[in-house]
């Protein structure tokens, strides 16, 4: 689920405490972006949908959540109406899984 090499790089660059703050910030902002996707009208604001997906893709990859980043990249190349309620539900579930993974890893 999480690219361990990327995670080690981040920990070496920032330290464990700073990495924890980075992950917390990512999760907070990512859930906000997904909530925005839930409420955006794809017919009226396709550009915003693209920006939110691009943000999610980049942030996910930066913290090592490659599968989530890849999913967002695949959505970026599709029409805005491809971001259906089911897709938003999957994004939410994927973010929940990332959050649980980090919580578990930090508890170890």
C-alpha cells in the first residue's frame, strides 16, 4: 500500500516527527479535496475536478501512496463526469486505508 522506499527517504529527510506532521497534513487536505469532489457539479466545474485530482495524485505519491496516486492519475485523463459518487466513495476508502496504514505503522 505504501512505498517503503519513499517513506524511508522522507523519514531521512525530515525525521519521524516531521514525517508524522506531513502525513497528518496530507490526510486532512486530501479528505477536504475528496469532499470537494463529492459536491462539485462536473458539468459546471470540470477544471476544479482536474485540480483536485492533480493535487491528490501529487500528494499521494509524495507520501508513498502510489496506488492512490495512480488511481487519481487515471481519473485525470477522463472526462469530469467520470468522477461519480462511486469513485468518490473509492477515494474515501483508499484514503481511510492509507490513514489506517500510517496509524498502524506509527503504533509499531
